[in-house]
C-alpha cells in the first residue's frame, strides 16, 4: 500500500512540476503515473551508477554535481515515456530540483511523522 501511495504522490509531483516549469509537459494523469515510474526506475538504476562513478567530482563540487545528474536522469526518463516531454537542459535542471522538493513536501503532508519518508 505504501509503494502505491508513494507512486501516486510522485505522479502528482510530476504533474505539479509540469504545470510550474516551462519546458516540461505531461499529457495527462496516465502519462504522469508512467513518468513517475520511469523516473524512479532510471534513478534507481542508471542514476545510482552515475552517482557512484562521479562521486569524486561530486565531492569536489560539494554535491552540486548531483543536480546535473538528476537533471540528466529526468531528461532521459522523458525520452522513455510518451506524453512526458522535457525541453532543454535548463528545464530539466529546474524540474529535477522542484520535483524533489514537491515530492518531499507531498510525502510530508501525507505522513508528517515520517519526516517525508514513506
């Protein structure tokens, strides 16, 4: 049940970000659900691998390089999901930052005692 709730909250976050950030477009609720699934899968596989491989660069930049990796993962997920479009790196960069903040806020609103973790 928690996994399903987490997925729906992530899809809602994608939907919100698509309405706030110019350059990010979601065609509908189904595309948002699939996009949330793709973003989670890409971050858990390719994103994790890239974060491990670029850890020295991340240390040198005091963690700021992770924002670039997250933007690239968002852009890659948009290439996989029809109906989910990210135009340009700038939109992906801002979208990745806002997506993580909105996702954290939504999880906190649903489960305030969990500190944003589900």
